[in-house]
C-alpha cells in the first residue's frame, strides 16, 4: 500500500492554492450530476477504505460514516502520519461538530483553504459537501505533491500519464474523463510498469468493458489498488467524472512510484552486496594462496636445512642436481605465486578503500610481511644449503684423494717390508766365513740406511691416516687398522734390525776381510735405489688442482726434476762401473764369485730395470700434467664465458631497475597508455629470459667442472638470480599501482586532468624521486593545493590528514595513498547511512525487515546472502522472523556506531 505521510507542510504555493480553491468551488445551488455523484461515491469510498483498512476499519456510506467526525479524524491521521487532537466520544451534536472541526482545522493547517464547507453540513450528512471535503483531502494528500518536469498536481499527473502511455497505440491521454473510457489507458499504465501482468496486444479498442475490468482486476490483485469504479460506470456515462478518474489514476501513480523507489533501493543494496561478495571472495583466495605458499615454504626449509653427509662425491653431486632441479623447476612458480599474492593484496585493499570498507587484515601469520619473512628465511636456507653442498664436495674430493694416496703408499711400504722379518731373523752369519760375515755386516748397514729412508714414508702414511680421521672419512676404521698394522710391523722391524746388528758386531771381531768394492757399491746403490723408488712414487703421485697457477707450479717442479736426470744417469753409470770393476778384479785374480753382492740385494739389473721404468714414467707424467693444464685452460675459458655473460646480465638488470624507477616517476600519457607501455616494457624484459637461461647453463657447466672461484667478475649466480627476481617483482608492482590508479579513477569519477594535476604536484615535491613524500614535502604539497595547514589549527588538521594517508606512521606518503586521499576529498561514495535508508524503504519504514521482503525485493543470491548474515531483530514491535538490517549495514562498513 502506498504511503502518503511525506506531505510537506510548507510545500503549498499560491498557484497550487488557487488551483485547489477552483477545484473545491462546489456549486451550492445545484446538485451533482447523478452519474458523477455515483462515480464519486464509489471512488472516494474505495479510496478512503484503502487507507482506513490500515487501522482495521472501513466505511459503508460516505456521508453517514463521517458525520460523527471519528473516522474522518482517523482517516487524516493515517494518510498524514500525524496525531490529531483527542476526539470527543459523546453522542451529542456538539461533540460531532467539534470532532469535524478538529479535522477541518487540521486540513486547513496543511495550507488548504476550505471553501463553502462547514462542520454542520458534514454532521447533517450533506452528500455534496462531504464529497467536496473528501476531494479536498485527496487533492492535498494524493495529488498536490505529484511533480513531473516542473509541473505539479493535476497538470503533473496528466503529464505523467501522457509520458507513460505515449508508446502505446490507440491511447491519447488529454484529460481525466473521456480519454479513459475505452480502458486502454489504464491497461497501458500497468503494462508500462509491469508487462508481465498485461497482454496489451490482445486488447481491442471496441471492447471497453473488458478492457476496464481487466485493468481494475489486475490492479486490485497484483498492485494492491482497490477497485474504485465499475466498468459500466465509465462506459455508460458520456463524460466520466473527472475527480473520480483523477483519484483512481493517482493511486496508480503512487503505486508505481513506490515500486520505483523500492527498485532503486534494491539496486543500491545489490550493488553494495555485490562489492562485499567480491571482496570476500578475494579475501578467501588470498588466505588460500597464502596458506599454500607458507605450507610449501614450511615443507621446503627442513629439506634445505638437512645436512646429512654422503660418503662419495657422486652422492653429493646427486644432491647438487636435486638442488638445481629445485631452483629451476620448483621454485620459479612459487616466485610467481608470491608476486601474485602481493598484487592481489594491494588490489583488495584498494577496492576496500574505494568502497569505504575497513582494510583487510589477513589471519595471523598470513600478512604480506609474514610471507616476505618466510621467503627471506627460505632464501637464507637456500644459500646455506648450496654452500654446504659445495664444501662437502670439496671435502669428499679431498678425502678420496687422500684415501687413494694412503692406500698407494701403504701398498708400496707393505711390498717393501715383505720378507724383511724373515731376513732379519735368519742365523746365516753363524756358518759364514770372515768375508761373508763382514759382507753380512755391511749388508745390514745398508739395510739400516734403507730402513731410515723408509721412515719418512711411514710418517707420511700415519699423517695421511690422521688427516682422514680429522676429515671424518667414512671408511676410517679400515684405514686406521691398516695404519696400525704398518706401525706395529715397523716397530718390530726396528727391534729386529737392532738385534741383528748387535749379533753381526759380535762376529765382526772374528772377520777381518771385507770386500771394499762391494761395500762401496752397496753404499752408493742403496741411496740411488731409494732415489729411484722415490722418483717413481712421485711420478705416480696423484694430484688435484683448481687453477692454472697450481698446475703450472707442478709442471715447473716436474721440469726441475727432469733437469736432474742427467746427473742421476752419471751416478747410475758410476755404480754400474763399480760392479764392472769387481768382475774385472775377480777375473784378473782368478776369484770365484758367488754371483751376489754380500752387502746388498740391489743388483745392477734391478737398478737398470727401475731406471728404465722411471724413464718410461716421465713422458706419462708429462702427458698427465699437460692434460690437466688443458683442463684448467678450458676451465679458465668457461670462467671467462660466464663472466662475460654475467657482466652483461648484471648491467642489464641494473639499467632496467633504474629505468623502471624513472618510468614510475614520470608516467606520461593516460593511465591506460602508461599501463600498455608498462606491460610492453614487461614483455621486453621477459624476452631477455633466454640470456638468463644461457647464464644458468654456463653456471651449471662451472659447477660440473668443480670451479669454485672466478677472478673475471664480481657477480655470482645467486646475486643475479635475486636481481632478476627483484626486477620482475618491481615491474609487476608498478603495473599493479597503475591498475589501482585506474580503479580509483573509475570508481571515484576522477578525470584524467585531475590525475595529471595530482601526479604533477606529487612529482614536484618528491625532490629525491623516491616515489614517496616525506611529511614536510607532503605538507608543502597540501599548501600548494589550497589546504590551510600552517598555523596552530592547521597543525592539528595536518596531523588528521597524516593519520589517513599514513596510518602505519612510517613518515612517508605514497602516490596511491595521495590519490586515495584526494579522491576521497572530491568524490562521494556509498555510506552505511545510505544503505540503512535503502533497507528502510524496502521494509516500509519498519526498524526491521523479513526474509520474505528480502526475497521479494532482491535477487535470490543476494537475498540469501543478507538472510544468512543478518542478526534477529530484538527491538520494539519485533515479530517472529524479524531481521536487524541496521547492524548488518553498519558491519558492511566496519563501523561500530552510526
């Protein structure tokens, strides 16, 4: 039912008053046309009952039921929404006159001048005066406030009818009598506003009764407009009563005007709810993505912090390959997710600011700062893990080299000691001649020299075993056992050697002859033999180098060794000459030799054999050193390639970072042009990715070649990866800032010129081009824009503004915060009060609303959204199922009080 309570006491003007006086100028000397009177009785009675039923009553006879003034006063209270003076309940004529006068005084208080209508005539049941009074009430409360394009009352209502029915055939509304006789105008009004209720094309102009009955029945059933006339009343009258038609048509106007207000209110609520639903979805998406990213980081960090040692270089290189796969395959998508998360968070906060919603606070531990902190921890773990892998590879490589060297020296030593214990424990001197004993003594002395020469080897074996233990070699147990066996055997050999020496010295007194030549041979052959064995050991020695300088040092040492070979060969020839002299003397003096030197086991054949073997090893050593030199030259070339590419990429990243800084400050052209330029710039940067991949390839080759330093560049792969990721994040963040500016501009209706002005002002005061204004710079900018923030009062105003643009108290104002503030100062947005007012319209001025009303006025999904979130209403006049729309509207904007 339409509400007419909004009448304005001061709205009456002289023109409207004159019109109403003319309309109320009833002819007191002549009776109404009977047909018109009948039409007015029906229409006015139905109109009055449409309002009186709100108070649970009605009238049957219009001139009789208003005689005591009680229902007349009640009618005025309902349609005006105001309390009249308390009526008198007496049955006497004076009581009735007083009640009617109270009603007439109230009508007059609304600016209506009553002409020729007195309380006595109403009390006496004068039909003409009663109908005239009701018409005056209808004019004041149902027609006077109608306004269409600067016309009001009757002219406004007529213009409204003409505008609404203009598109319909056979309808030409020129008045409020004969233009309505065929019923098409009534049907056209309904079809214009509710096409679902009328099949207008099926109506015929030559069937007015059907047309009128159809319109009246549809209006009564679907529009809550009571049937005020019968079709026959209009069709059977040459000129229907104008006042009856106007009263009936005004009901249509108010019915459709109320529906339009409800539709507007519903649209406003739909808009607000749609924004809220979209924001909630973005919040859910942020929480989900943040949780997944943090969970991935949580799972990844323990893997990166695992320091379980492997036994071999190959096993550690497998770990290194797993880490490289993580860096190149698993991490890049997460970098993109982190960037997208930050962009989504900034976009959501911008939308919330634009719609006057409170800022989004993610759940504990899921703030952008929390994610950045976790990411920083992840990158620290990555760096530590990679350094550990490289150090482990170096350690294992060193261990494998030492272990091989240990076993090689141990094998040589064990080969030398083989049979020595048996030799030292034999009693051959007991049955030997003097010369043979002397020979045995000299032989023993030579063995002692040999034993002393092998002392260094034993110490080297022990030192290598100790180093393997310190470096935590996985097979230290077997190394220690072998080393202990060698040391124990060495102690036994020392004891046996001392015992044999003492036995030979006791026998020496009995032996006087000694072969000086054999002795000289033995003394010179033993050290030469040791020298050859040491030379062969050195020629077979394993080596590991990491740069050209180290291999060149080995080559120099090898060349120095080769320079001594001529002198060594002379010594070999001299030793062989001693043996030749022995043979010559024996032959000359007829001495029969046993064929063996009594002082040494080193034979000329063994010397020649070892010399030949040593000479054969020299070119092999040459080749091995040359191969290693070639390898180090190749590694150096690889270092140079990596350095050239790294220096190029590093310079590119630095240049692009500086260029992005300039672009973010200058920002020429429209925001769309800037956004297009930035996205094109982003594509240009992404097209540089093959250069990064090339550098990654060089880096992989360097790691596979076990190259640990590079003197040609200061860049590391880790440094360049971080720089590249920072470059991608910076351009993405700059694009997001422009998108947020577009969103702000479109939502707030800011013109491009205003944005240019804001940008120009901001850049002018951003002296250091940092992209943010310090407090004093921002204050100077506000003064240039006309804000009074200089005096004592201005200081408090400036503090208030800083609280808006810098809620975190960082002391700097970003450009986004600056345009948010300026747009808030110059544009209007939806507020909680506006939403509450819209709900109040849908609730027919009640302080609560029902689920049925929400489902009737709002789209299904948004109606259910409200029902699920509105708290039950517990205030005055509450009914079952009542919902509190005020607290719901307040919560939408994060306000605790209106």
